[in-house]
């Protein structure tokens, strides 16, 4: 079961679904930048021992400038995204903000088509429509005036 990609993806979704609960609670008493900083420092401290045990340290020397940029840019985007997400969580409920931020596959499909020349199949179009419809259903009261 642990080698089944679909099960692993479901497990990730369950874990990531729990994280916003703790994030929302922490943001009630702490600044988003503090939470973001502590999170990344602690995660880095947790990851380093795993890297040291599972990787050959000489592999670090194989990172060239292009690969370093390809590593750093998504890290910066993630940090900026999480900071903005934390600020959104402060202003609204986790059950509304998380589904709204979960429309990122819609953007990934578009960016994949634009930058990676990936196909834009009927399945992706239907999936995109369903994503938009799902977010609308969860948040329609915010869009329709009473």
C-alpha cells in the first residue's frame, strides 16, 4: 500500500488537510512572519539529518547554477505563497481559504501548457471546470449580493 501512488497522494491530502487547523490556531496568537520563519527553520533542522543519512554529500557539488536557480525559485515562491496564505487565514475561515488556494492545479495546467508544452486535454478542461465550480459552490455567498 505504501508504494501505491494514489494511496500516498490521498495520505498527503489527509496530512495537508490537518495542517491548516494548526496554522489557523497558531495565527490567532502569532505573527505570520514568525510562524513562517519558525516553520522553515524547524523543518530544515528536521530534513538535514535525513539528507545526511540518505545522500552522498558529494552530490551537493553536482549542483550547478541552473539547478540552484531551479531549486531556489520554487522555494521563494512557496515562502511568499505561504506568507500570503497565512494572512488570508487570519482574515477568514480555514474551510473557505484552503479550498480557494487549492485551485492551484488550474494554474499548473495553464503554466504546464505555456512553459512545458504539455497537452491541454479534454480531461484537464473538464477538471478545470469542476475546480472552478467547486470553489464557487464553497464560496458562492461571497460572490452573490444578498
